[in-house]
C-alpha cells in the first residue's frame, strides 16, 4: 500500500484563478495585473517600477513620477502594481527590507531600522518564553529595538550584554522586557518587577498569557 493510500483524503478544493477577473476591473487596475513590470524596492517606501519606462513610486505619499499620476492626478497602474506585489509578499512593504532574520536565519522581510528580526521571530507583549539559562517561563511585556550593549541594568554600571549570565549572547541583541507571573499571585503586571534580557536568551513557545 502506498503512502497516498494510507493518507486520509482531504476535501476537494475548488478551482480558482490567482488573478482577479480583469473584466470586472477598471483599465488601470487591469493593466497593473496583466502588464509586464519589474518592481524594485528602493527603501523608505519608494519603489522603482520598470514598465518599459522607469518610474518611481512613493507609496506612503501615494505618488508616482509617471505623467498619469504626476500630471493627471490618477492612481496609476504603477502605484497599483506596487500595492499588488506587496499584498502578494513579493516585495517588502514600507519600513521593511529583504534580509536574513538574525533569529531563524531565513530570508525574510526585516525592519529597515532596528534589529534584523522577521515578524515570526519578534516577541510581542503577552508571549510566553523560556529563559534558556534557567528554564523559567516568563511573559513578554515589551520588545525594544535597543541593543543589549547600550541598556544598563538598573542599579548597576553594567550593560545587559556585559551581565555575567548573558555571556555568549550577541552584544547587539535587541532587549526584551519580561515579568515572572507564575511565581506568585498578582493583580496586574504593574505589580511585578520587570527584567530585561537579550532577545536570543529567550526561547519562544507557542503559548500566550491571557490575563
């Protein structure tokens, strides 16, 4: 018996096109979907669009250097094409760039400014993580862009990077602020002392803390 014969059948999927029905679109939207264009991120929300002629789209300002946008004031095919490629994750959105995530090592979209962490690896408030040094479970209060070698431990002259238990972790790791809510009863996170760790010292879990 083959592997396929062993595997339970999935419900049949409905056939569907990836592109929209261009008969329902206005002319500029249809051309944005169907014409050959190359979109190149330039940073700061700007994209070069090569559609035979080369124009520059400034997405945050909703501007394009083409005559259709700059003279006629229309939302041109170039603006629409950039929006399509961002939605399809083919080019990074404003504020992001293509790069290698420092945590997972995969090629992802990472911030233009700040630590090279993809959205999947960056902690968010409420995430439950595990301290790799002690095994303790902690709850993330805040993820910062501040590097560990610039964050001074409260009441000391030592940075988080130089703190003895953080030896071996990257000195430019972004700092993550956490609390320990599992050791005692509390009314709110404001009652709990906060601690700061290098990002890579904390091991992600699949859990979220619900108050």
